C-alpha cells in the first residue's frame, strides 16, 4: 500500500492504495463517487470517462497512483455552481440523449471535453469523437443531437426523435 | 491483476534505476499494458510509470529538420503539435484508438510494445526514423524485429523518436472496427532519395517494408505504378477478421490509396 494524493472535484483527497488499484476503483470504492461507471473494464466502452488535468481519460485504464498530484473531475462535479444541470447535461435531458443511463456519465464527460476543445463541432466530428463511448440503447442519434444543441447549434434539421 | 507496486520517477535516470529491480516493467500510457495485466498475462513486481518524466515529453524540430518527439508524448499531443511539421504523422496519431486512449497512450509505449497491428511502427519504419533510448540511437530498419519484438534491451527506455520529414506522405488504415487497430495500415513517404512503404497489421512478422512497391514508386510516384504488384498471402495474419489472402489484397489497395492521397 502507498499513499496517493490528488484533487478530486476541487477537494484534496489522500488514501492508501495498492499499486494495482485503478483510478475508477479509487473513485468508486474509496471516495464513494459512484457516478463514474464501470461498463466493460477493458477500455472499450467509455462509461468510466473522467477528466484528469482537464483531459478525458478512461479511469478503468489508469492506476490511481498515476493520478498522484492530478486534478480529477468526475460526473458529480460537472453541474453548475448553483446545482443546476450543466449545458451538456441539460441538453441530454431536453433531447432524450439517454435511455437506461448507464453510459451517460461517460458520454457527458466526453462531450464536455469535446466542446471545450471544439465549441462548434459538426455532426461528423461529434460521431468521430464518440468512437470510444458505447451506448447500447439509443443508437447515438439523440446523443449527437444533444451535443449539437449544447454547442448552441440548430438541431431542427436533425431527424425527429 | 496480480499485485505489484507502482513507482513514478521524474527523471530518465531514476526510471532506469527503478527498472533495474527484479521483475520491473516500464509503464507508458498503459493503454495496452493495463488490459494485459487485467488478463493476468504479465506478472511484474514493480511497474515504473514513465508519465511523470517531463524531459521525454514534447514535439520539436532539430537542426537537421527532423521532427523529434519525446518517447513519453501522448498521441493527442502529437496530433496537435506535429501537424505543422509532419502532417501525415499527426494525422496518424489523431486516429489511434479513440480520444480518451489518445490522451493516455504514448509513442514510446507503442513502439516498445510493437503490436503487429499498431499504427506508429508503420510511421517509424516508413519514415526511416531513429529511435533514441537512454543508451543509444537505433535506426528503424534495425529496431523492429518481429511481432512484439524490438531491439530494446531489458530496462532500456525510448526517450525520443526522430522523424526525417518527407516531401509527401500518407498513412491509410483499414480499421478493424471493434478494436480500432489496423486490419491493414500502410504508411507511404516520398523522400528526395526514394520512397518508403511500411505495412502494419498484415504480417505475422509485424511491421515490414514492401520493397517492390518502394522501387516502383521511387521511379514513378503514382497509384498506377503499383498496377500488377502484390504481396503473397503466406505469412500474413489470418484470423476471424480477415484471412491472410484478404490482408495481402488490402496491402496493395491501401498502398494505392495512400499514394493517391499523399500530400
């Protein structure tokens, strides 16, 4: 066991962890931040995406020890300061960008990172960027629509929900 | 995963010292190694994470005009920072895995692993790059020694990769849609003294140069110059995603497409 210290959602946290403890285990099991999901545990599905130093990464494919000193943001902290839904979260709700919701934390984290880098992505860019996030319910259509809407683009030409 | 310790040195010297321990293993971005550990296919006692070493990160140009990429540089950084210097290399980096994988995976990790379907080996071999380690410089032609096998010694770390910049180049990948690895990927680069063609994803021996195509393209850099040329299906990877003959066919198709799109 070794002590690891990082900033999670703005708060400094320290815990003793094994070398093999994954970042997602650290978040879920040590900090009880269970909003970050484990889907496939093989870095395919993207349900576990969090931001490490502002970049979207799969927390099932990174050790907690590697996040020593890092700033980690999870789905629990993407809401606005007043507790209302973020623009991306609100757009997922408005455009029904989820059904069962299991992939949603990863989708929102990936979409949030995309819009920070590319504030007005095209539909093709959004679909390309979601390559590492798998949804088994929606067929992606409303997810793409929600992200386009979150970026302030007109989605009236995108086919009906 | 079996139990192991993780060390996070901040200099190459400390990393080399840490790798001197019994059963120590270097950890780059971990996008291949961590899944391998989860399957209990490796049992290191210590993982030496290279992600905290600032001196092996970044993209620059040297006095000979080569693009130099630190071994610990992530794919996403290469995609952005190499774009102005070597567009074909940046494009290759921007299509490895998915965005989250590109925010962790490193060029040194990819080259050290030498997966037979990885993209970077094609760029390194196709560009005649030089792989720089903590002890020496290795020409790409000597570096790749078969599937998952390289010239690296135990505990040797890739600190930098130097790419001579071609007049024109292009990487064309026929993606295996589930893994996003190359079913077949071809890197074509036209230099003043000749053309290099490197193929990944196809051969049981890992990345290789297609010398017949290189000779034809060095005389006439056009897709038509490849008419009638083919590689044999023997020795090609055959699996549920494609037979050896199918991959051999794809090699010629992807080479033509790369030549046609080279810029």
